C-alpha cells in the first residue's frame, strides 16, 4: 500500500479512478475464498457508498481518501484474517464520523450487526483521536476494551486502521507523527500483542520507533541491511543438516530464516546494554510442520529432538507453549541453540494450524467464522470474560487503571492450579492475593493467607508456574492500603481500590452535591471536560478525590472564579501557553541576567520568542536532542526528549499540552549530562578517562564514581556539555580507549 501513496500524488482524475478500481479488485482477490452468495453485492454496495461519501476528501499526502478504507479492508482480511463482514465495516469505518451518512442509513442498508460494529469503530475513533480533551484517556481506553469484550472485530478493524495510518505517517506533521506513534506504543501494540497478532504488533512498534527515534531506527535498519548477506549464508548453513534429517524421517515441513524486528533488537540493546553486533538472537529460524492435529504435539517434540542433536540448547531458553498454550491461544516450541561459530540461534517449531493462530491471533479461532468452537476459543472467551469483570468496576476511569491493565496485557504468564486441579493463568510476578482475587473478588477481600504446595505462606508470596494454591479466609478480614504494594493484576488492584473507596465515597457524595450546586449557579454542566479541568487545577487524581477534598474542606469551591467560562466549558488560564511580558526576555536583558538554575532559552515553533523553561529530570535533555515542550499544571513548561521513558504517556494522554519545540543556538550555556562506562578494571584506567575529558576535550567534569567487581568496572561520569554533538564526541573518544567495553548516555530511572 505504501507504493500507492507515493504514486498517487501526481495522478489526474482518470488515473486516480483506475488506481481506486485496482485497489478494489485487489481486495476482491484476497477475499475470493470467503465470499458466499450475495456477499459480493453487499461488498460492492459498501464500496460505492464509501467512494461516494469520501469523493471530495483527500489525505495529507494528496491521495483520494477512499484509498485508506480500501487499504484497511485489505489489511483486515489479508493480515488479520477476518472475513467479508469485517471488510465491509472497514470500508465504511469513517463514513459516519466524517460524512453525512448516519448509523440509521447503515442499518437500513446492511442490517443491525454491521451498524453495531461501525458504531463501535466511530466511538473508538472519537475516544482516541480527540483533538483537545485527552486527559480522560484511561476512561477512553476502558471504552475501547468494552467494545473488545462485546465484539472483538471492532478492535481488530481498528488495529487495521491504525496499522495503515502508521504505514502512511510520512506526510503528517512532526507533532502528529509523535502523538500518533506514542498512542500506538501506549495502546495499540499492547492490544495487538494480547490478541496474538505478533506480526502486526512488531510492525506497529517498528513504525512507532521510526518516527519517535528515527536515528536509532535507521542505524539498526542499516546494520540489518549490511549484515543481510552474511546472515542468510549463516542461516542456510545452520538449516542444512536439520533439513536433510527431517526429509530422511519423512516430515512434511517448511524451514526458513526469520528477520528480527527492529524494535525488539533495540529493546535488547537497551535493556541488556549491548551493541547491535552483540544482540545474540539476531538469527532466528522457524520450522512449520504439516501434521494432523492429533499428531502435531508429538511431531513438534520430535523435531526439537532433531535440532538439539545437531546444536546444544540453552537450558533456560526453552519455552513450551504446546503443552500449556498462552492465554491468547499462542502455541509453539521455542528454543535457543548454539550454532556454528558460537552464535545463538532462536528456533521456533510449530504446526501450520499453530502458525495460523500465531499470525492471525484472535481472528484465527474467532467464533463468527464457520466451524465449531475450539478449546482455544473458550480460552479466549474466558479472557474476554475476565476483561468484562475488570471493566465493570465503577472506579476504572483513572490513569492508573490504564497502567495496571497494560501490565496484564504485556507480561509473561504463569500457570497456577487450584486444590481441585483447575488451572488459572496469571501474569508473571503475581502473588497469592492476586490468585485469590482472580478466583473471586470476595475471596480476595477476605483472604488472610494461603497454602502454596501445602506450605503456609503470606498474602504477598510471589507465585511460580506450576504452584498449587489454597486460599485461607476470615470473615473479619478487610482490604488495606498496603495490599496495593504487592498485587500486580489489574483485577486485584481495581477491587482493592474499590473496597478502600467505599467509606470515602459516602463522604464524597456531600462534596459532589456542593460542587453541583456551585456549577448550577454558574449555569455550567457537570461534564467530563469540566471535571477534568477541575481535577488538573486542584491536582486531584480523579473526580472522587475532588469531591472528597471539597467535602472535607481541602478545596474551596470559591476558587472557581479563577477559571474562564467559554460556553458551557471551564477553561483554566494555566493550560494555555501565553507568551506575555513576564515570560519574554529581550536580548539586552539576557546579557544582563543569568538564567535561573535549570531554566534556559528556547525557540518555539517557527518564531523566535525566547521564553523560560525547565528541563525534565526524567530524561535530562541537552541541545541537539529531539525534544518537545509540555505544559504542566504546576511547574510551567518542561522540556522532554522524544525518547524519554515518560514521552509515550505524555504525548498520547495530553496531546493538547504539547508544544512544538526546537533549540536556540547558544554555545554559552553548559548542561549537566552523564555517561555510563563499562570495561576491564585495569591499572591507570581512571587516568586515561580523565585525560580524555579534561585534557583532550577540555570539558568540565562534575563527578566520577567507579565501582569495581571481579575485574570489571562500572563507572558514572557527570560532565557539563554544550550540546548533543559534544556528548557524542565524548562517548566516541571514551569507547576508543583500550579496556573500555561500552559507553552509553545515562538514563535517569523513574
């Protein structure tokens, strides 16, 4: 589809029509095995309605808008594996939101089930892509998950829509690229991961990295490209003996090398602090078996045995998801073995059925498809049921809900057994108390301890895969605040918070009534927008906290006079960036005064208004870093790096508070930055380092701390630099020293 974007710029009307028709025929081709009698007519009608509704619309790239729904429909069928119903809904997914066509029109033309899916898609679209008021992002995410629990096709089509938007993000402005990419890593890739769409999850993460950290992306892409020929040769040599043995034993199979995703390589480089060349499983192969279902498990283990006859496996890298599939239905055997030349190779072994599930995830065993339900389906149904339970909790509108739920989406799983031998799937790191809440909310609330493998343990005991757990309860037990510090699942956290808030809620009712009276007096509604504004202004986590604070007198309602009123909305003055006289500094004044500590000059947008700001401590940006400005509610303007650990959350939740930012050229001011050095603990190593910093580069060093252990040293150096270029030069000089293994910029944790 990307090729379409580039060729669509300069086409005349006739050529455009041909292009649209070509894309429609391409969609028909990928659907050909799924079309039943009457489907083609419906599909054609959907295409005509969409083409007509969007006829005057263009995308940012200049191409006709209809190419977008066509591309989404093709992704939904070809890459996600859904059928005709979903393709029709994908074609129509933007018409209700962007054109004159209503849901009633859709229902009349296609029926209630189509209208329901398109309604879900419109709601998600309004939820995630709100232009201004995105502080309620967690509430919005909850709505997305509710549609998932109701009809997963809505979210699957939305993933297709997001994937195509990411593939064509090139023509968007830099701020849009950052916001959409951050939303993708924050919401959509965890969802794709949980729904088993691994290929889509990888591509979304790669594309997000390409726009949030282009330097990192292209550096790794270049590394992969340069080593492509060598990797292919190595993989072919590795495969040869396995292939011959599999043929001798009469297996029907496919065996091929599998490229690693750029994002996953970057993740390994970052978490393991290694260079590109040292990422040990750059090499990966997949073996696909054509085996009947009753024999596939046995065949996978036979193949594992053949692979490990040739190559020694790493004992702690065996993943058996055949005996116990993942919660999203994923089945496979993974092992990492030592290949020729001392290189680790990841080997995945699956049957063709397992591969279909691995690539299409939820869609592969989706109950709306023909055929009988499978055990995998019921597994997914139980996960969706779990989802409904978590979402039915009335307290799920705060941002920490999103954090908790993301943990559930992304962590590895462990398998725990009840005393009767029933198996429950929990995220890695779950405790006995998580297990109690997983079985039933009341059981969790009354839990005083547990027996793990017949041994008495406290509530905070961390469970391991295969544990058998019996919960001990008492009618006198009540949840307490400290429970939150050792539970990990979203369900447990949300239920504990719910119980803790019961008392608070009663008091808060009075505060709510007081606020309502005040707003009625001002002729304002108690809308989500107004509540969000009040929460931000009074620094409260949720409306409940706000009501409670009003009731106990911590918040004075008379402070509402500080707000402006626009129509039926409250607007707080601090939210908007005003370049008024108290912020502006003339060049003359600048020469007279030194800026406050931690404050410096910056250029906003394309203008050259110089204003004061603070550097965020979480990522310590320096000139030359790719940055954005963020208007906080208490501390004015803060500058963050786009690769800051908090960037994805800030950009996706509070897009309206982000200010386009670039550095003013100013070589006079130094910024404190740090580097971490690892190397061999040799005589004179500190002298070599200080010679480079103070002697060669004439830099001002604030501190140097070195910790030595078993012949290896790990050091941190804090230096003053003018910009990113200077810091990069320092890193290059240090890594070139003998005995120094790695040098990297210091990341502030937390």
